[in-house]
C-alpha cells in the first residue's frame, strides 16, 4: 500500500483524521486489524460525547481500505453496522 497519510484514505476528511489521531492512529497501516466498532466506542469515551453512528461506517470503510486496498463508500457499510447494532440490542433484551 503506497498511501502514507490518513487523508489519502477514501472517506477520511479533516474531522475523521482528527478523530483517528485522537485514537493514536497516525498512518493508514495503523488501521490494519482494528475494529471500527471498538474505535467508535473508544472515541466516545475519549471525547466524552456520543458521536453519530455513521462515524462507525467511516471507520469500517477506512479499516477495510487499509486491509484490502479496496475503496468503498462509507455508506456501503451502513447495513453491516445496523445489523450488528440490532443483533447486540436483541442480545441485551
């Protein structure tokens, strides 16, 4: 992978770049093996606020890109996020 900056990752703009850096992610290779859902939870804890769940989609897209080199829109991960969140919600009922 020749991408060397976070902003070179599709779907990563200034706000997501800032969030990634807050999580200790400095370059695309730091995303390999990460869990977008866990990253989101960590971000919420570190900032002390609940972020829009679409941030999970962007994290999933960024991890996917870092691991495969395939660029996908962040919203293509929305069904996966919603299904996992629904499954977690049902498991807690």
